C-alpha cells in the first residue's frame, strides 16, 4: 500500500461519520491524486481554476471537484459545468456571477460563503456585517441558480490553539445564527468547512462538517528554489 493510500485510510478512520474529507490536491500530480482515488477518496480540493482544468480530463469522471481558493469572476464560467462546490465565495459580486453563469447552462451550483475569521489581513472573506447585508438584500432571493450550503473559514496560522479554537467557534456560532434566522427550513444549509492539516482536530471539536487536508495526505509541498 502506498503512503498516500495509507494516509487516506488512517484519516478516514479518525474522522467522525459526520465530517467529510476534502483532499487538497493543489500542486500535486495526477499520479498522486490517482493513488488517493484508488484508496477510496472521491472529493478533491483545488485552489486554482487552471489547475483543475489541467487535471480533470486526465482523471476519473466521478471525482467531485471543490474550488477552495480565491476565485476571480472572469474564471467562473470555466468551472461551472463540472465543479461540485465552490467553497470560497467571498463577495456578493462573485455570488452574482456564479448565479448568472450557472443560469446560462441550467445548473444549480452548491456554494459556501467564505467568512474572514482570522486575525491575518491577507485572508479573503465576508465580514459579519457583510454577511448580514447579503442575507437581508433583495437580490439574494433572485439567485435561483446557486444553493448556499453553509460557511467556510480559515483560522490564523499560529501555534496558539486557543486562538484557533475561538476563531472556529465564532464561525460555528455565525452558522448557527444564520441557520435560525435565514435557513430554518433549508436542509442544504448544513456545512461548516473549517480545519486543515494543522488544525482539523480543533475544527472538528468546534463543529466542522468538512475538513480540507493536503499535507497529511500527500506530504509537504516542495519549496521553490530562490
């Protein structure tokens, strides 16, 4: 058994049944993704549209592709026909573009709203105030070709586990508030995507339903030479 297959099996055994594993395959070759696939993994996450486009036709058609990185609006139409979920919707304008492009081909696209929960200013995402503005806007009800399935967030990159826990807890709290106020009768609104290789155990304790794990499956990314 390959190391990747062993890692996949070990991870799946350690995750609660309620938590879904997205294998983050960014920068990884098709051969590595196939090793994970042959070990039973079907859901893969990529950061860049072009990388998904380069890989998808070389891999089995039943793979579920999740876009987890920042998405430019001019790239949306390239992934709409096949993407299973866009986890990184970080602006109302992007949501509008996804809805418009999905409408053109009669698709309904599952999305997560990315919320800025980290102290780092480099992270993308809605603020709480922007989320509130989005949910109370008239336009959100006109978007028939998107399905808001929950929230996504990334914690601060820090060794302070309590800070990470607090950030994840804040995302779960926002999710619960939105569920009560806006999605009470919507069974699709059920996902909290938080937790990566270094903090997924904390995320699960705070209510994560999707973890995005790369290095624990595929190994550390090779560092570029200067």
